[in-house]
């Protein structure tokens, strides 16, 4: 089944979390929306913990 749901291609820069839309442009920032089927991000990113750890450290 082909997904009709798109996700803002610039959400990492523009939003705190992925912005989904049925349009081909983001309703919030106007950036191109890309098909979300081949997920451009992985919520269970194995490197996520590492990145978060780096962020925590940078705050000190
Ligand atoms: Zn957006």
C-alpha cells in the first residue's frame, strides 16, 4: 500500500517534531513535504541516545 502521507522535509530545522501532511508542502513552514513511507528518520534511531548524550553534555 502506497502512503499518501507526507512529512515536512525540513522538520528537523523548523519543528520540534515531524510535521505530517497530506499536501506536498508543509502547512507550517512551506517547505517541501516528502513521502513518509521510506521514513527519512527513524524514531528508534540507535544513535539517538548518543546524540542526546552529547546535547546533555553541551549544556553543562
Ligand atoms: Zn515544515
